[in-house]
C-alpha cells in the first residue's frame, strides 16, 4: 500500500488528523477543500480536480455529501462533485461515511463505507464514552467519584461508558432488558436494572442515555429530583423529553457527535485504521 | 412462584448451594441423592420417588445424566431414572444441564436446559475467569501484578479474564482475529494481536488459552521459554499440545470445570438465577 | 451539634454548598455576603452583624480575608471585619482557611483552620485530580485512553491522579525520588522514574506537574515535541517555564484552584466534612 | 557494581531467585547452604568458607540467623557462623534481614538490613496482598467479585489489598481511625469505617485483618455469621481470637509469610532490588 497516493475531499479536523496519519505512513496525501490552511507539513493542499486525478484512494467525509456538495470545514469555497469528477471516481478506490449520499448520485461508483464497519463503531463508542465523561465533568458540580450514575442501554457505548464510570469510582447502574447483559454488568462490578423498571431518576446524580428511544419521558422526569443531570448520547431525536425537562427545571443536554468535538485526533485515527483494515481485506 | 416445591436430583456442591438459594426464597426444597448429608437446614433429604412426587419443579445436575444414572457426589447409592419416574416427570417442569442426555431416554418430557442459556454462560465465564486467576496465583511463582499475560480468544471468558488481569495490573495481550475485537481490547486497556501471529511464547509469563482449537501447538511451544506457565481453559481436548509441552519441560495445566471446583457457591447461584429467569419467561 | 446555628461569611459557591450541607443536617444556617442571591431554601441571607450574633459557629472562606475585607463572590457590597465584629468572634467557634490572615488582625480569637487539615488536603487532592482530568480532556485532541501521560511528583495529588489516569487506560509514568514511592507506583500498575531523569517530554502526550519547583524548565522543554500538552497543578509560580513553552509553541496551562472551579459542590462538602471532624474532636 | 561477587548464605527459594537476578546482571554468584541443589545454571554452589572468601558482598536470609546457625531450606547440613567466618565478614559488605540476630553475636560487623527498608516493606506489602487474595480465592466458595470484604487497617498492606479487591469488583469496607485515611479510602472507591465501630462481621463475606492488635475479638466473633471467612495477615500473635473462632465454627486462617510461600520469585526480586538501592546509596 505504501507509495500510494490518497486525497481527502472536504470534512473537518478529523479528516486532517486522518490525512496526517496516512502521510506518516509514507502515503502521498492531497487535501482538497482545505484552502483555509496555508500549508500543512507534508500534506499537499490543492483543488479537487488535481486531488482526485493524482490519487489512487479517495476519502469523503464521515458525514458523506449533501446533494453534490461536499461539506468543508476548512474552506469558504463550495466543493462540488461535477459529472466529470464523478467519472474520475470510477477507476479509483473510494471511501466515505454515509455512502448512500454518493450512491444516490451515481450508481456506478463502488464505495467502501467506513462508517458501516464494526471496528469504526466500537472505536467511536470509546471516543463517545470519553466525551460523555468530559461533558459530565464540565456540567456536574460534584465529582464523578462516588456519584450515582445511570447508564441506559448496554450496546457499544453503554458497555464502554459504564466501565469507565466504574473505573472512576462512580456507583453505576446500567439498564437493559437482556438476562445475559445482566450478568455482564454484574461481572464488571456494576448494578443491572430492567430498562422498563426506570420510573424516576431520584436515585441518580447523572444519567447517560444511549438508547435511541424515548426512555426518559415526561413521567420519568416528573419523578426526578431537579438536581439530576441528564446527558443524552442517542442520535436525533434522542431518548429524552427535552421540553418536559426544561419545564421541570432539569438539566438535560443532547450531546451529539462527541468524537469529532472532543477528540478529533482520535476520531481521525479511527478513520485511518478502518480504511487500512478495509484496504487490507479487499486488496491484499 | 413462591410456595412452590422443587427437588434437586443428584449433582455436587453446586446443586446444594442452588437448593439453599431456593429455600431462602421460600420454596419447599427436596434433595434426592444427597444421603451422605445427615441434615441440611431447611432442605428435606429424601429418596428420589418422594422428591419427585412432591415437587412442581425438577432439577437435574449441570452434567445431565449418564444412561439412566444420575451422578451423585453426595451419595454412595445409585440414583436411577426408572420408567415409572420418567412417567412422573411428564407433568412437571424439568430443568437440566446437557438435557440431550435425558431426551435420549424419553422424547416425551419437555426439558428446559439451563446450561444452554446465555446468562448461564456469561456468569459461568466470570467464575471461570476468577478460577483461572486463582490457578495462576497458585502455580506462578511471581506476582500477577506486572506479569506479562497472553489470553488467547476474546469470547465470553477471554473478555472477562483479560479485564480482570488488567485490573490486577498485569500487562495483557489478547489474541483474536476480528478487527472490532481489536478495538474492544484497546478500549479496555489491553494489547490486541492476531491469533495466527502467535509464533512463540517468549514474551509471556502466563498464557491462558480459551480457544477450543490447537492454538498452542508444538511449533509455538518450541519457540517458548521453559519459564512460561500455560493454563488451558478450553474444554477437552483443549488448545495445547500437552505432550510437546511436557517434553519441552513447559508447565501446562488443563484447568477444567473451574466454577464447580473453585467457587461452587457462585456456580450454584448461577443455576438458581438462570432457572428463575426461565420460570419467569415461561410461566408468568 | 444538631440545633446549633452557623454563619458563612462571604466566599464563593463552595461555601454555598457547605451551607446547604449544614442545613440538611438540621443546623440553622445564616449567609452573610450573599445578597446577590434572593433566597436560598432554608438558608437565611442576612447582614454580617445579624449573622454573627445569631450563630455559635462562624465560617470564613477557604482563602481567608484580605486585610479586613472578606472576599464575597455573591455580593457587590464590601464585607468588612470591624473591631466590633472581631469582639463578637471571641466567644464563638471560628473556622477559616488561611487563618493567619485573621490572626494578623487579632491575636485573641481562636481560629480553627480547616485548610490545614490533612483530610481536607486529601479530599481536595481528589477534586484536583478529577479537575486535572477534565482539563486534559478539554485540551487534548486525542483520548486519555492509551495516551502517554507523565505525572511529576507522588504526593497526595500525584498519587490519586496517577491512579485515575491508569483507570482510564492511559500509559502512566510517575516521577519521584524515593525508592519506596517507586514500589507504590509499580504496585498501582504505573511506571516510576526519577524526577531528575526527566530530560525531555518527547515520550509523552500529556504532562501533569504537581511539584512546586521548576521541574519543566527551558532545557526540558527544548527537548520536547510541540504536540505535548502540559498541565501545571502546582501553586504559583508553578513548576513550568511558561515563557519558554510559549516561545517553543508548546501548550502549557497553569490550572489552579480546580476544586472550586470544576466541582464546587464537592469542594463545599469537603469543607463541611472537615469542620464536622474538627467539631467532634474539639467539643465532644 | 558489575564484575563484583556475591554470596548467599542459606535461606529459601527467595534467596535462590535473588541470586539468579544478580547472576543475570553479571555478578559472580556463590550459594552456600544450598547443597540439595546439584547445580543451578551460573550459580556456584559451594561451602560457606569458599563462598565468603571469594565474595565482596554477603547476603544473609530474610529471617536472619538463630544463635550462630543460618537457616537453610536447601541443605540438610548445619550452616554455622564460626568466629573465623565472623572475622572474614568485617571487611565485606554484609546484608541481612533481622540483622539484630547477627549484631547480637558480633558488634564489629557493619550490617545493612534490607528488611528495614521502606521500599522492601512496600513491595512486600504488594506480594502479601496478592497472596491474601489467593488464600481468599482458595478458601471462599463464592467469587471475590461482588463479595462483601472488610479490610482492617490502612497501612501498606491495607492500602494495596483494598485497591486490589476493589479492582476485582468486591464491595470493600476499610477500617481505620484517621480522618485523612477516610478520604483516601473514599478516593479509591471504597467505604471507610472506624475500626472501633466494628462490633460484628455479619455484613461481610471475607475479612482481612492487617492490624497487629486484637481487633477481631470474642465479642466481635459472637456477633458474626458462621459463613464469614477471616484471613489474618498480622504477624504473631495476630489480630483474631482464633480459639473463639473455632468454638463458634467460624473459619479463621492465620496466613503468615505469604510472599515467600505464594510468590518466592517476586519476593526474591524485592531482595535484589533493595540491596541494589542500598549499594547505590552507600557506595556510589
């Protein structure tokens, strides 16, 4: 793979960190849609055409594209995917997050979606969990140590987050429905409860929701102390009745896209790692 | 469920602890095949016929039966499943481990297999992991703290064991094939390697095998220091070439059935918990 | 002690949380120098004279006073310690941080200094350590997990902080001079080095200084990657050559008074706990 | 120090591991009082006179000597310290545990006591703590995970042991008298209580005593469940009324000298490390 060239088309700081990681491995790296940056070490900042023409591998942002526009955090100019450019992509190895957004425009390009990969999701869950702890530390006026935390859901994020909180000596309860999850939760030193047994939040200082369903509804909120801090990690619309929370004077934060915001370097390295894994599986 | 009666037919200390847990919850509990015990608190020690006749729920041992004989650690008499007894089972709720052994005799009895349940497997994995640490502490002349450990496999046992070793400040490497396992292993502070990259054990003080396949073969062993301690947790025939190890003067222990040996109380409670979950799901 | 009255004279959010804790235990609690607050549950907001006259116990802020002025975060008016008020203090139980500032004005008042207490220092070290992790999470673009951290000094803060970082799966090195500290550091899973062996910071992502001496001097900084993040926790002037860091483009943050800033609730509870311990020792 | 010679006079497996560590560093190493061993790699097994005459450094066992007899686990012959040998020691660097036992015979020999060193005590505490966990795992029929543990005393062993148990997800209570210990105990996620508030052991599954005073007396035992397991780590006579425990049918184990028994390799390395530290401080 070494001696190959790669171009990052748009995106934010995460792509920049990913680009750097590829440069460090010996790739020739182009950045298109990054003209706010004057120069960036070994990275070659260039227009989109030059970028694509010179590269074996094309990387679109985590968020994919919008119509034909590629989102660019580091450029004020519009980065647009013309038919000519689309044509060029056909002979190249194309990576993107939310790849459906590109497939909608052209069905002839084979796209590898790094966002769909399980290892991306797991590594992202770790970054999300650390980001959630950061938000809790910023918003909660006490200490995480010895605080009473509830984590709803025991998927990737719930599993990692509840372990981190336990390490920080919080008293952690985790909600789930599955009996075998109960045993994993116990095995990691936390306390399991059934999600449908959550009728109020009076016994918790901090609540982290990871379930994309209305778990923390009006009823639950009405049976909660106003001192509880709720951090919702579930993607829109989330799992908390935010309006009810506001009326009840309960702090509820919808904390989205934490990896990109809190740890863009880690988020970029996840992209790099996943693309490398996919390259190895497909082309070696 | 309370006010129900239950009989434990044979088995070892685990069944005794399970029986006690049921008695504490208010069940009327019979023990058949336990006549070495003179009396045991609230538990009623009786013959198999009386036990079954008086009980709503029947519990066979974790290991199932052998032909028609029920294994009994606490009895010198043979506990045999006659046709008459089999007939009685038909109207009762029957639990067993390795239930196929009973199904082989009669196809008309509905048996709930608690050994097949995921929560049983997870809780058993925790007990196995602690047992493995105990064996390591007993056999290794150094400390677990700062020892270099390899755990092969990242299934239930590998996952829990590698976390425990990390907690004890060992330097832990975990082998697996899956990229998403790699990320979980990293997220829990350990070092991942590909299982097929294990070519020797020179860099480890203690090796725990959890994979039921010949991972630690002659070649790997020939490329190992004689000081390494190998603990094989995989069921027969295990994942270690024990003969080669012996010739090379490498300590290799096949540590089987650890929950029953090292923590019969915990193992009994796992049986209780699993049976209760199954009763709740099926009959409420 | 219950049924006693206590007044908090000035201070910030920490005193407010401390006041609340006393109110919850059944004390009658006065707040003087808090007139920005309109009302505050059971707490009686009043002028300084009324506060002192009605109280058995007087609590000055953590920072003590400046000349005769009591610092007040929650008031725009000046809170001044007149001779008349000083006279009133003589018959009361007086607590303060930095009590020397009051002793300078009057030698006849017996003051119990809660800041001097070892349990205050230890609990404060925990709050400082969590605050330091928060700052690191906010400033570092990667994850704490698997980052390479250096903690200089193994006093109260170094001891607790290095354990927390280890729990978060950072790779932690701790510097100290004492051989027995080396063994404690090893026992908690971290790597010890001699403080005077720190000649550069190239091997670290994040450096936490806890030593009140110029450990991270120009020479050390010149031998460091510009990517390192330095968080200095030592009180003024700190242990980092901040000017040199600036010239070398190295991020160095002097993070002071973290408990009050990051976790005022916890900081307030520490005051409460310490005062209660002192009351018990002296008056029961 | 390299190119020096060293002799180990008697002792057990710990001295053998220490000797090996010195050999690995390039020392010429003699063993006297080890004639049960036929040969041992680079170590030269010899009589006591040859050993001393050829060595710059002399190492007596951890336990010192008894009258003039050096205890020898690996020899059936008596190893005696004659006047002639004592004379030879005067010009050599002599290390011993319990050095008073040698000082009683000759006041003219300068002896460095490695047992008295703080780093020895700390490293030994870690080995003792792991040994205590091993004993608990062997004797307790449940799991350490989620067991309710009491650790009495918060000295070196209490501090390390309570952290290890917490890591293993036990519910840990630690007893001490000092308010600042309380805060350290809380900071590490455990629950503090005052030692004199221990009036019974009904709430614990496993009790570890580290205090060399009769903490677990008859009264406390009478107020305990017979299911509790007591492991006394305090040196003779210990801190448990063993007779009362026996009468009450409570399992109480006096677990002494755990490092030597459970982890002789680690114990030997502690000796090596401590001697090296002392050599560096005194002779460089």
